């Protein structure tokens, strides 16, 4: 039986990572950062024979497999027997260098019983001093801060928008519809980045500080903003996010204009 393995989601495995870090007596940050550098490799006989924290050593008969397949592990048994992809077991190392299972004990046991030589997500433990950890976390946060998912207008739509609703203030934008601000990796996966979409403008609103148009999004696409919109312009001292806060209390006109753009990760 040939089982399809794929890279596990470390965010979903975080509770197990924290538990294993305590067992190993190392900071959770050290183990997590080590796993971020991991890769899928075949499980060698040497690593498997020296592996700590597993019940998969020795022989494994089919009767035990059937017992494992009951209740909470039935999904795993079904996936492995039907050829569906399964997240690879995660293996790191103890501070002394011996291989140590982080997650995937039942996957290894079933693999042994099926006669499959599994692939693993392997990441030897690398001890990192606290200053490097802080620097790494700061870099990740800085890189993510200010990023957002949006529908970015194409050139033709931007021209049509500005032609229909001329800017009333000095700062001109008319560039995108914000959907999600500061998205996580999982948030990004929920959107089809790169997909081209069309949508309608249904109204304009403005005051002495800002100007925006409200839009109706395509089916299946949602925005964190109560009023999905495109900021057209703002006064010199006004930030673009002013419009969803204030403008909609001063709607002055309606219009029907179809625009197009691409779902993009911006920042």
C-alpha cells in the first residue's frame, strides 16, 4: 500500500508542539522555529529504530490495526486505505540528538502494519538564543503588519471610476476594495488570490474630509468592512480609513457602475 503524505499544518499542531517542548525541556519557541525549517523526507530505518516517544517500534499485526481504526482514528484508517493524502508524522530531536516524535504516532503504527515505509516531516532541534527569537518574531510581525487582501482595480476600471466620480479632495486613491486586513496564512488561503472578479458600485458618499463609493461584492466574497467600499479621495490631513467610519451617514447619490479587478495580497 502506497500512502500519500503531505507537509503538516504547524499551526494546527501547535498544542502538541507545546506539550512536546515541555517533555524535551526546551522553550516552545526553539522547537517551533526548528520545525519551521523542516522538510519532507523518507523515514530511514536508522531514524525509526532510534525514535523516542512512539509505539510504532517492533511488529504490528492487522488485528491491532483494526483496533486502532475504531472511533477517533477511523478517519485516519479510511484515509490511508483509500489513498487520500495524510499529513506526515513530525519528528524532531532531543537536545542530545536522538530522534523524537512530535506528532503522528498512530500514523506510524498504521504504516508499519500496512507495510508502508512512510515519509516524515523532519526537523532536528536547533537551540536558538532569546535575542535571535525576539528578532525573528519582530521580523515576522513587521512583514505581516499592514498587509491586506483586496480587490485591486484594473486600469480601465480605475479610469471609469474617476470619470464617473471625480475626486473632491487632494489625496486621490480609487485603487481597491479592502476585504481583510492583516490576514494570517490561513486567512489568505480562504481567498482565491489572483482571481479576477467584477462587482457593482451602488452609491457615493462624501463630506469635507473624505469621499468613497459603496460596492456590492460578488457572491462568495466577503469583506470585514460593514460597507465594502472604494475610497476615492480624502483631504490632506485625513487617512483613507476615515471613509468607512464617517462617510456612510452622509450618502448623497446612487449610481450603477460595473468595475473589475483582481483579488490581491497588498501591503
